C-alpha cells in the first residue's frame, strides 16, 4: 500500500535559529498527535545537521531541497547527495519548478541528481507540473507526461519504486490559487496511468503522488480525500507549525 505523506518545503526561508525553533515546534506538535501519514520537513542545506539533532526521526523525516548533479569535486558552492546524506537527511526535493525556472534545471541534470540521490540512500521527492499557459492551451497532460518520462523513465522498476512524485501546477504555487480537488484528482489519476504504462499496475499503485500548490488547512481535507492524492508538498503553510499541523491532521 502506498504511503500517505505530508512534506514541508521551507524554500529559502528562516535563519538557522528560526529553522531549529520551527523544527522543534513541529516535532513537539507531532508527539501529541497520532498522525495518519508520514511527515517530512525539507529545509535549507545550512539547517540540516542542526535540525536532525532536534527531531525524532521516528516521527519526522528530514530532507534537503536540492542536491548537486555531481558527486564531488570542483563545483564551488554546490552541495552533493553524499553531503546531504551525511547530515542524517533521508529525502531530497528534485525538479522543483523554481529550480527548473530560475536555475535552468533540465531533464538531463535531473536524471543525474536522481541517480546520485538514490545511490546515496536519499528518497527523491520529484516535482512535476505545468505553467498556466500550458494548462490554458490544454497541454498540461503532455507536459507532465514528458517531465516524468524524461526525468525518471531511465530508472529500473526497483529504483522507480523509491521515488515520491509531487504534482505541483506552477500557477498554484505561492499564488493562493489552489487546483480544485477534481483538477488534482484528474491529473494524479493521469500520472498514475503514465507510471502504469511503463512499470505496470503494482508499481503505479504503490507510488505516492503528492499535491503541491497553495495547500492549506482549509483545503487539505478535500484534496486528500481524493483517491489518487496521497498527500501534499507544502510551501508557505509549512513555515508555521500550526498551519503545517493543520494539514498533517487533515488525514
Ligand atoms: C511549493 O513550492 O512546493 C509549494 C507547494 O508552495 P506553496 O504551498 O506556497 O504554494
């Protein structure tokens, strides 16, 4: 059975003391509830080791927001998958639309990042999603299919089984405009059929597909009630323990 997951993406927010405080708050809040999903926080590189020291890994997973497309060497300023893994992190967000858009990440760089993440025992949370113009021109299914095929379909079925997918329509990220639960379900169902076409029904049924884009406590319940929506990747609402927990407890 596929996992239900709520993952926070802090993006480039919080100083180290602020981040440690937030992680402690989420950790403490989780201790007091019986969460019906896995809970993960993906935090800036600078925070990983310190956050790892203050959370209970049995209740709260830790991830990075990116990793390099090389293992080591002369790549000033980059952070490799082995470095991320050495902090205690277990997850890494890859292919977020902000990285595709602002940092020119291509399918080729993403394939390298996914391979390195997997080699180092990190679970990729692989993001896909269309921009508004693509949806308006009815290209959203083709775009999302191509992102999955080009970024991931080089993997063996065994390795694909380790991937978490996150469908994030770019027009819904940080805009307050959420996809309706029916729009999310329609795309998640399509994504599962694309995975089934390549890897078969069992792999497709076991793949967790998260929704991301202005998910909040007020809309999480309706989104998570849809059969192919297995949880959420949460940006803005993950920056306060109360709103993040409001989403976690929507399951
Ligand atoms: C994100 O960037 O992954 C995201 C879902 O952001 P927000 O929740 O703020 O729309």
